[in-house]
C-alpha cells in the first residue's frame, strides 16, 4: 500500500519533470491509440471504430505518409475496452499533458516493479539494478507501450501470491488481460497451479475481477468486446504483411522462406512442448510462483502468434528466476550481462528502420538465449523452493 501511495503521489511531479524531455524528443508516440480510444469511450462510441480513431489521430497531427508509413490512417487500438476506460481520467489534461502523464506512469511502473522484485533472491541491490538496467526498457519506454504495466502487474501478483493474499493476487492477475496474448498462458497456468495448491481464492479473485471488467465494459460500451475481437480483421496486424516485425516463434516462421506446409508442424514442434512444460510446472505442487510465472512468460513466445519486440520486458521474470538458481552460474551471468548491455547498444547504434534480418537478430536472440539457458540450468521440478534461500553466483555479481 505504501508503494502504491508513493506511486500516485509521485506521478504528477514526475510528469511535470519529464514534460520537456517527452515533448522535445517526441517520446511515447504510441500513446495516441490510447488517447483516441479514451476520447471515443467518453463520447459513448466504439473505441475500435476506424473513422473515429482516424479523426482523433488526425486532430493530433497524425500523417499517413509519415507516422502511418504511407499505409495507416491511425494507430489501431486492439486492447480490451477496460484499458481505454481506465485511461479516461487523462483526457481532461489535454493530449500533450496526458502523454507526459502516461510516460511518467510507465517510468514509475519500471521502478516500482524493480522494488517489488528485489526480494526474488539474495542481494536485493543487485536484483534492483538488473531490473532497472534491463536493456529492452529504453525502446519500450520511448515508444510508450504497455509492457512496463504488465511487468508491474506480474511483480505485484507474485508478491501477493508469496504472502498468500490470494484474492488480491487473483484480482491483480485479471488486469493482465490488458495484454491477453502475452498473459493468456500465464493466467491458465496460475489457475491450474492455484487449484493444485488448494488455493481456490486465487481463481475466485481472478474470475471475480475478470467478470467485473467484462460486465462493466459491456454495460458502459455495449458491443465493445465483439468489436475488439473483430478489430484485427478490420485493421490486420502489422506482422501479417511484415512478419519480421514480430517477436514470436510463429512470426519468425512466417518470415522464413519455408516450403508450403512446413510452418504449422514447425510451430507445433515448439508450441506443444512449451505448453506441456508449463502445464507440468503448474501441476507440480512444489513449483514456486516465480518459477511458474517465469516459465509461462518464456513459453508464451513459442505459443502466442502475435508478439512484438516491445513485449520482451516480460522476459525479466524468467531472467530473475534464472539468476536465483544455484546452478549454471557462468551461463546465467553471461545472459544477464548481455540482456543489460546488448539491446541498449543495438538500439542506440541502429538508425532508421532496420532491415528484416537486422530486426529479427536485434531482438529474437534474447528469447532464444533465455530459453537455452533455462533448459540448460533446469533441475527437477520443485527442487528450488521459494522458502529455500537461493544463491547468486559471484560471476553474476561481477558481470553486473
């Protein structure tokens, strides 16, 4: 509660302080989709309506030839309607101030997530440094995407699960639905795990908050959920025509020049074992929450068909689980150091739109490397209990 109060009190101060930087650098350009959706919601319209989205985007200077790359008349809103509803308090501030407040909210989410995750293992200072220094944050924050909020929700849910505040943990987990393709596998795993742990209040909290979000959205915006499901058909996802912009196994296969009929078998060859691994971890009563959240987050990149590079911050969860394991210390140290240094260096050095090959190599190595180290350092399920003090190798401390 103290952290939440500090988060709210510091928000306006941080927004004012960051305003010159946000305006001068044009940070958080993707906020325009939330601005459009929230304005449409306030006027009682459909936040997925193409005409209304285009109108609000044009009002804020959106140009098809520039921001829309000659194709998009607006930045499509694909998120659930309750996110647009939750962001309506920013609308009276005006677009520029609201965008600054949004950016400040994302920055605070990174800091608060690091604070919550500091107890993932020993040496809290080192863990906070790893969380804050994760190399994907600069690009995610600069474009104004929701990944910091997702990581914060996961961190808060873990702390609540660890302290056995199950109803609250379930309610927090329900808010992960703002990013369903990123959180779907994780939510199913947590539900199975909670039932096996004889902790049904987690599921009740999740179901209760989920029902409230759905019912409230339908009451205030009738038909919005159906419109959300149709939105990718009205505005096809960018990875349909440009699969190299994705960060999932499915997008990677779509980018490769594969013979006809190979894509689905290769996808299933990764997706099915990933789902099986998550299910096995969830079924084992000895699996601690952080490990389950970590393996679910990692497996999502092999299962979900649509993920982008700005979704990669969720890999911070499996990375933290890895660094607290008492095995494969050198590999974990190298991975942690690479995840801090390499993405930031690449982001700073690559100017303009990268080629398809560079785009894939720039980001997918993080997923692949984390998966390899996870498999390499895996031990029998349940061997690393959350109540057992974990150790962090000297190699990791030296690397960071």
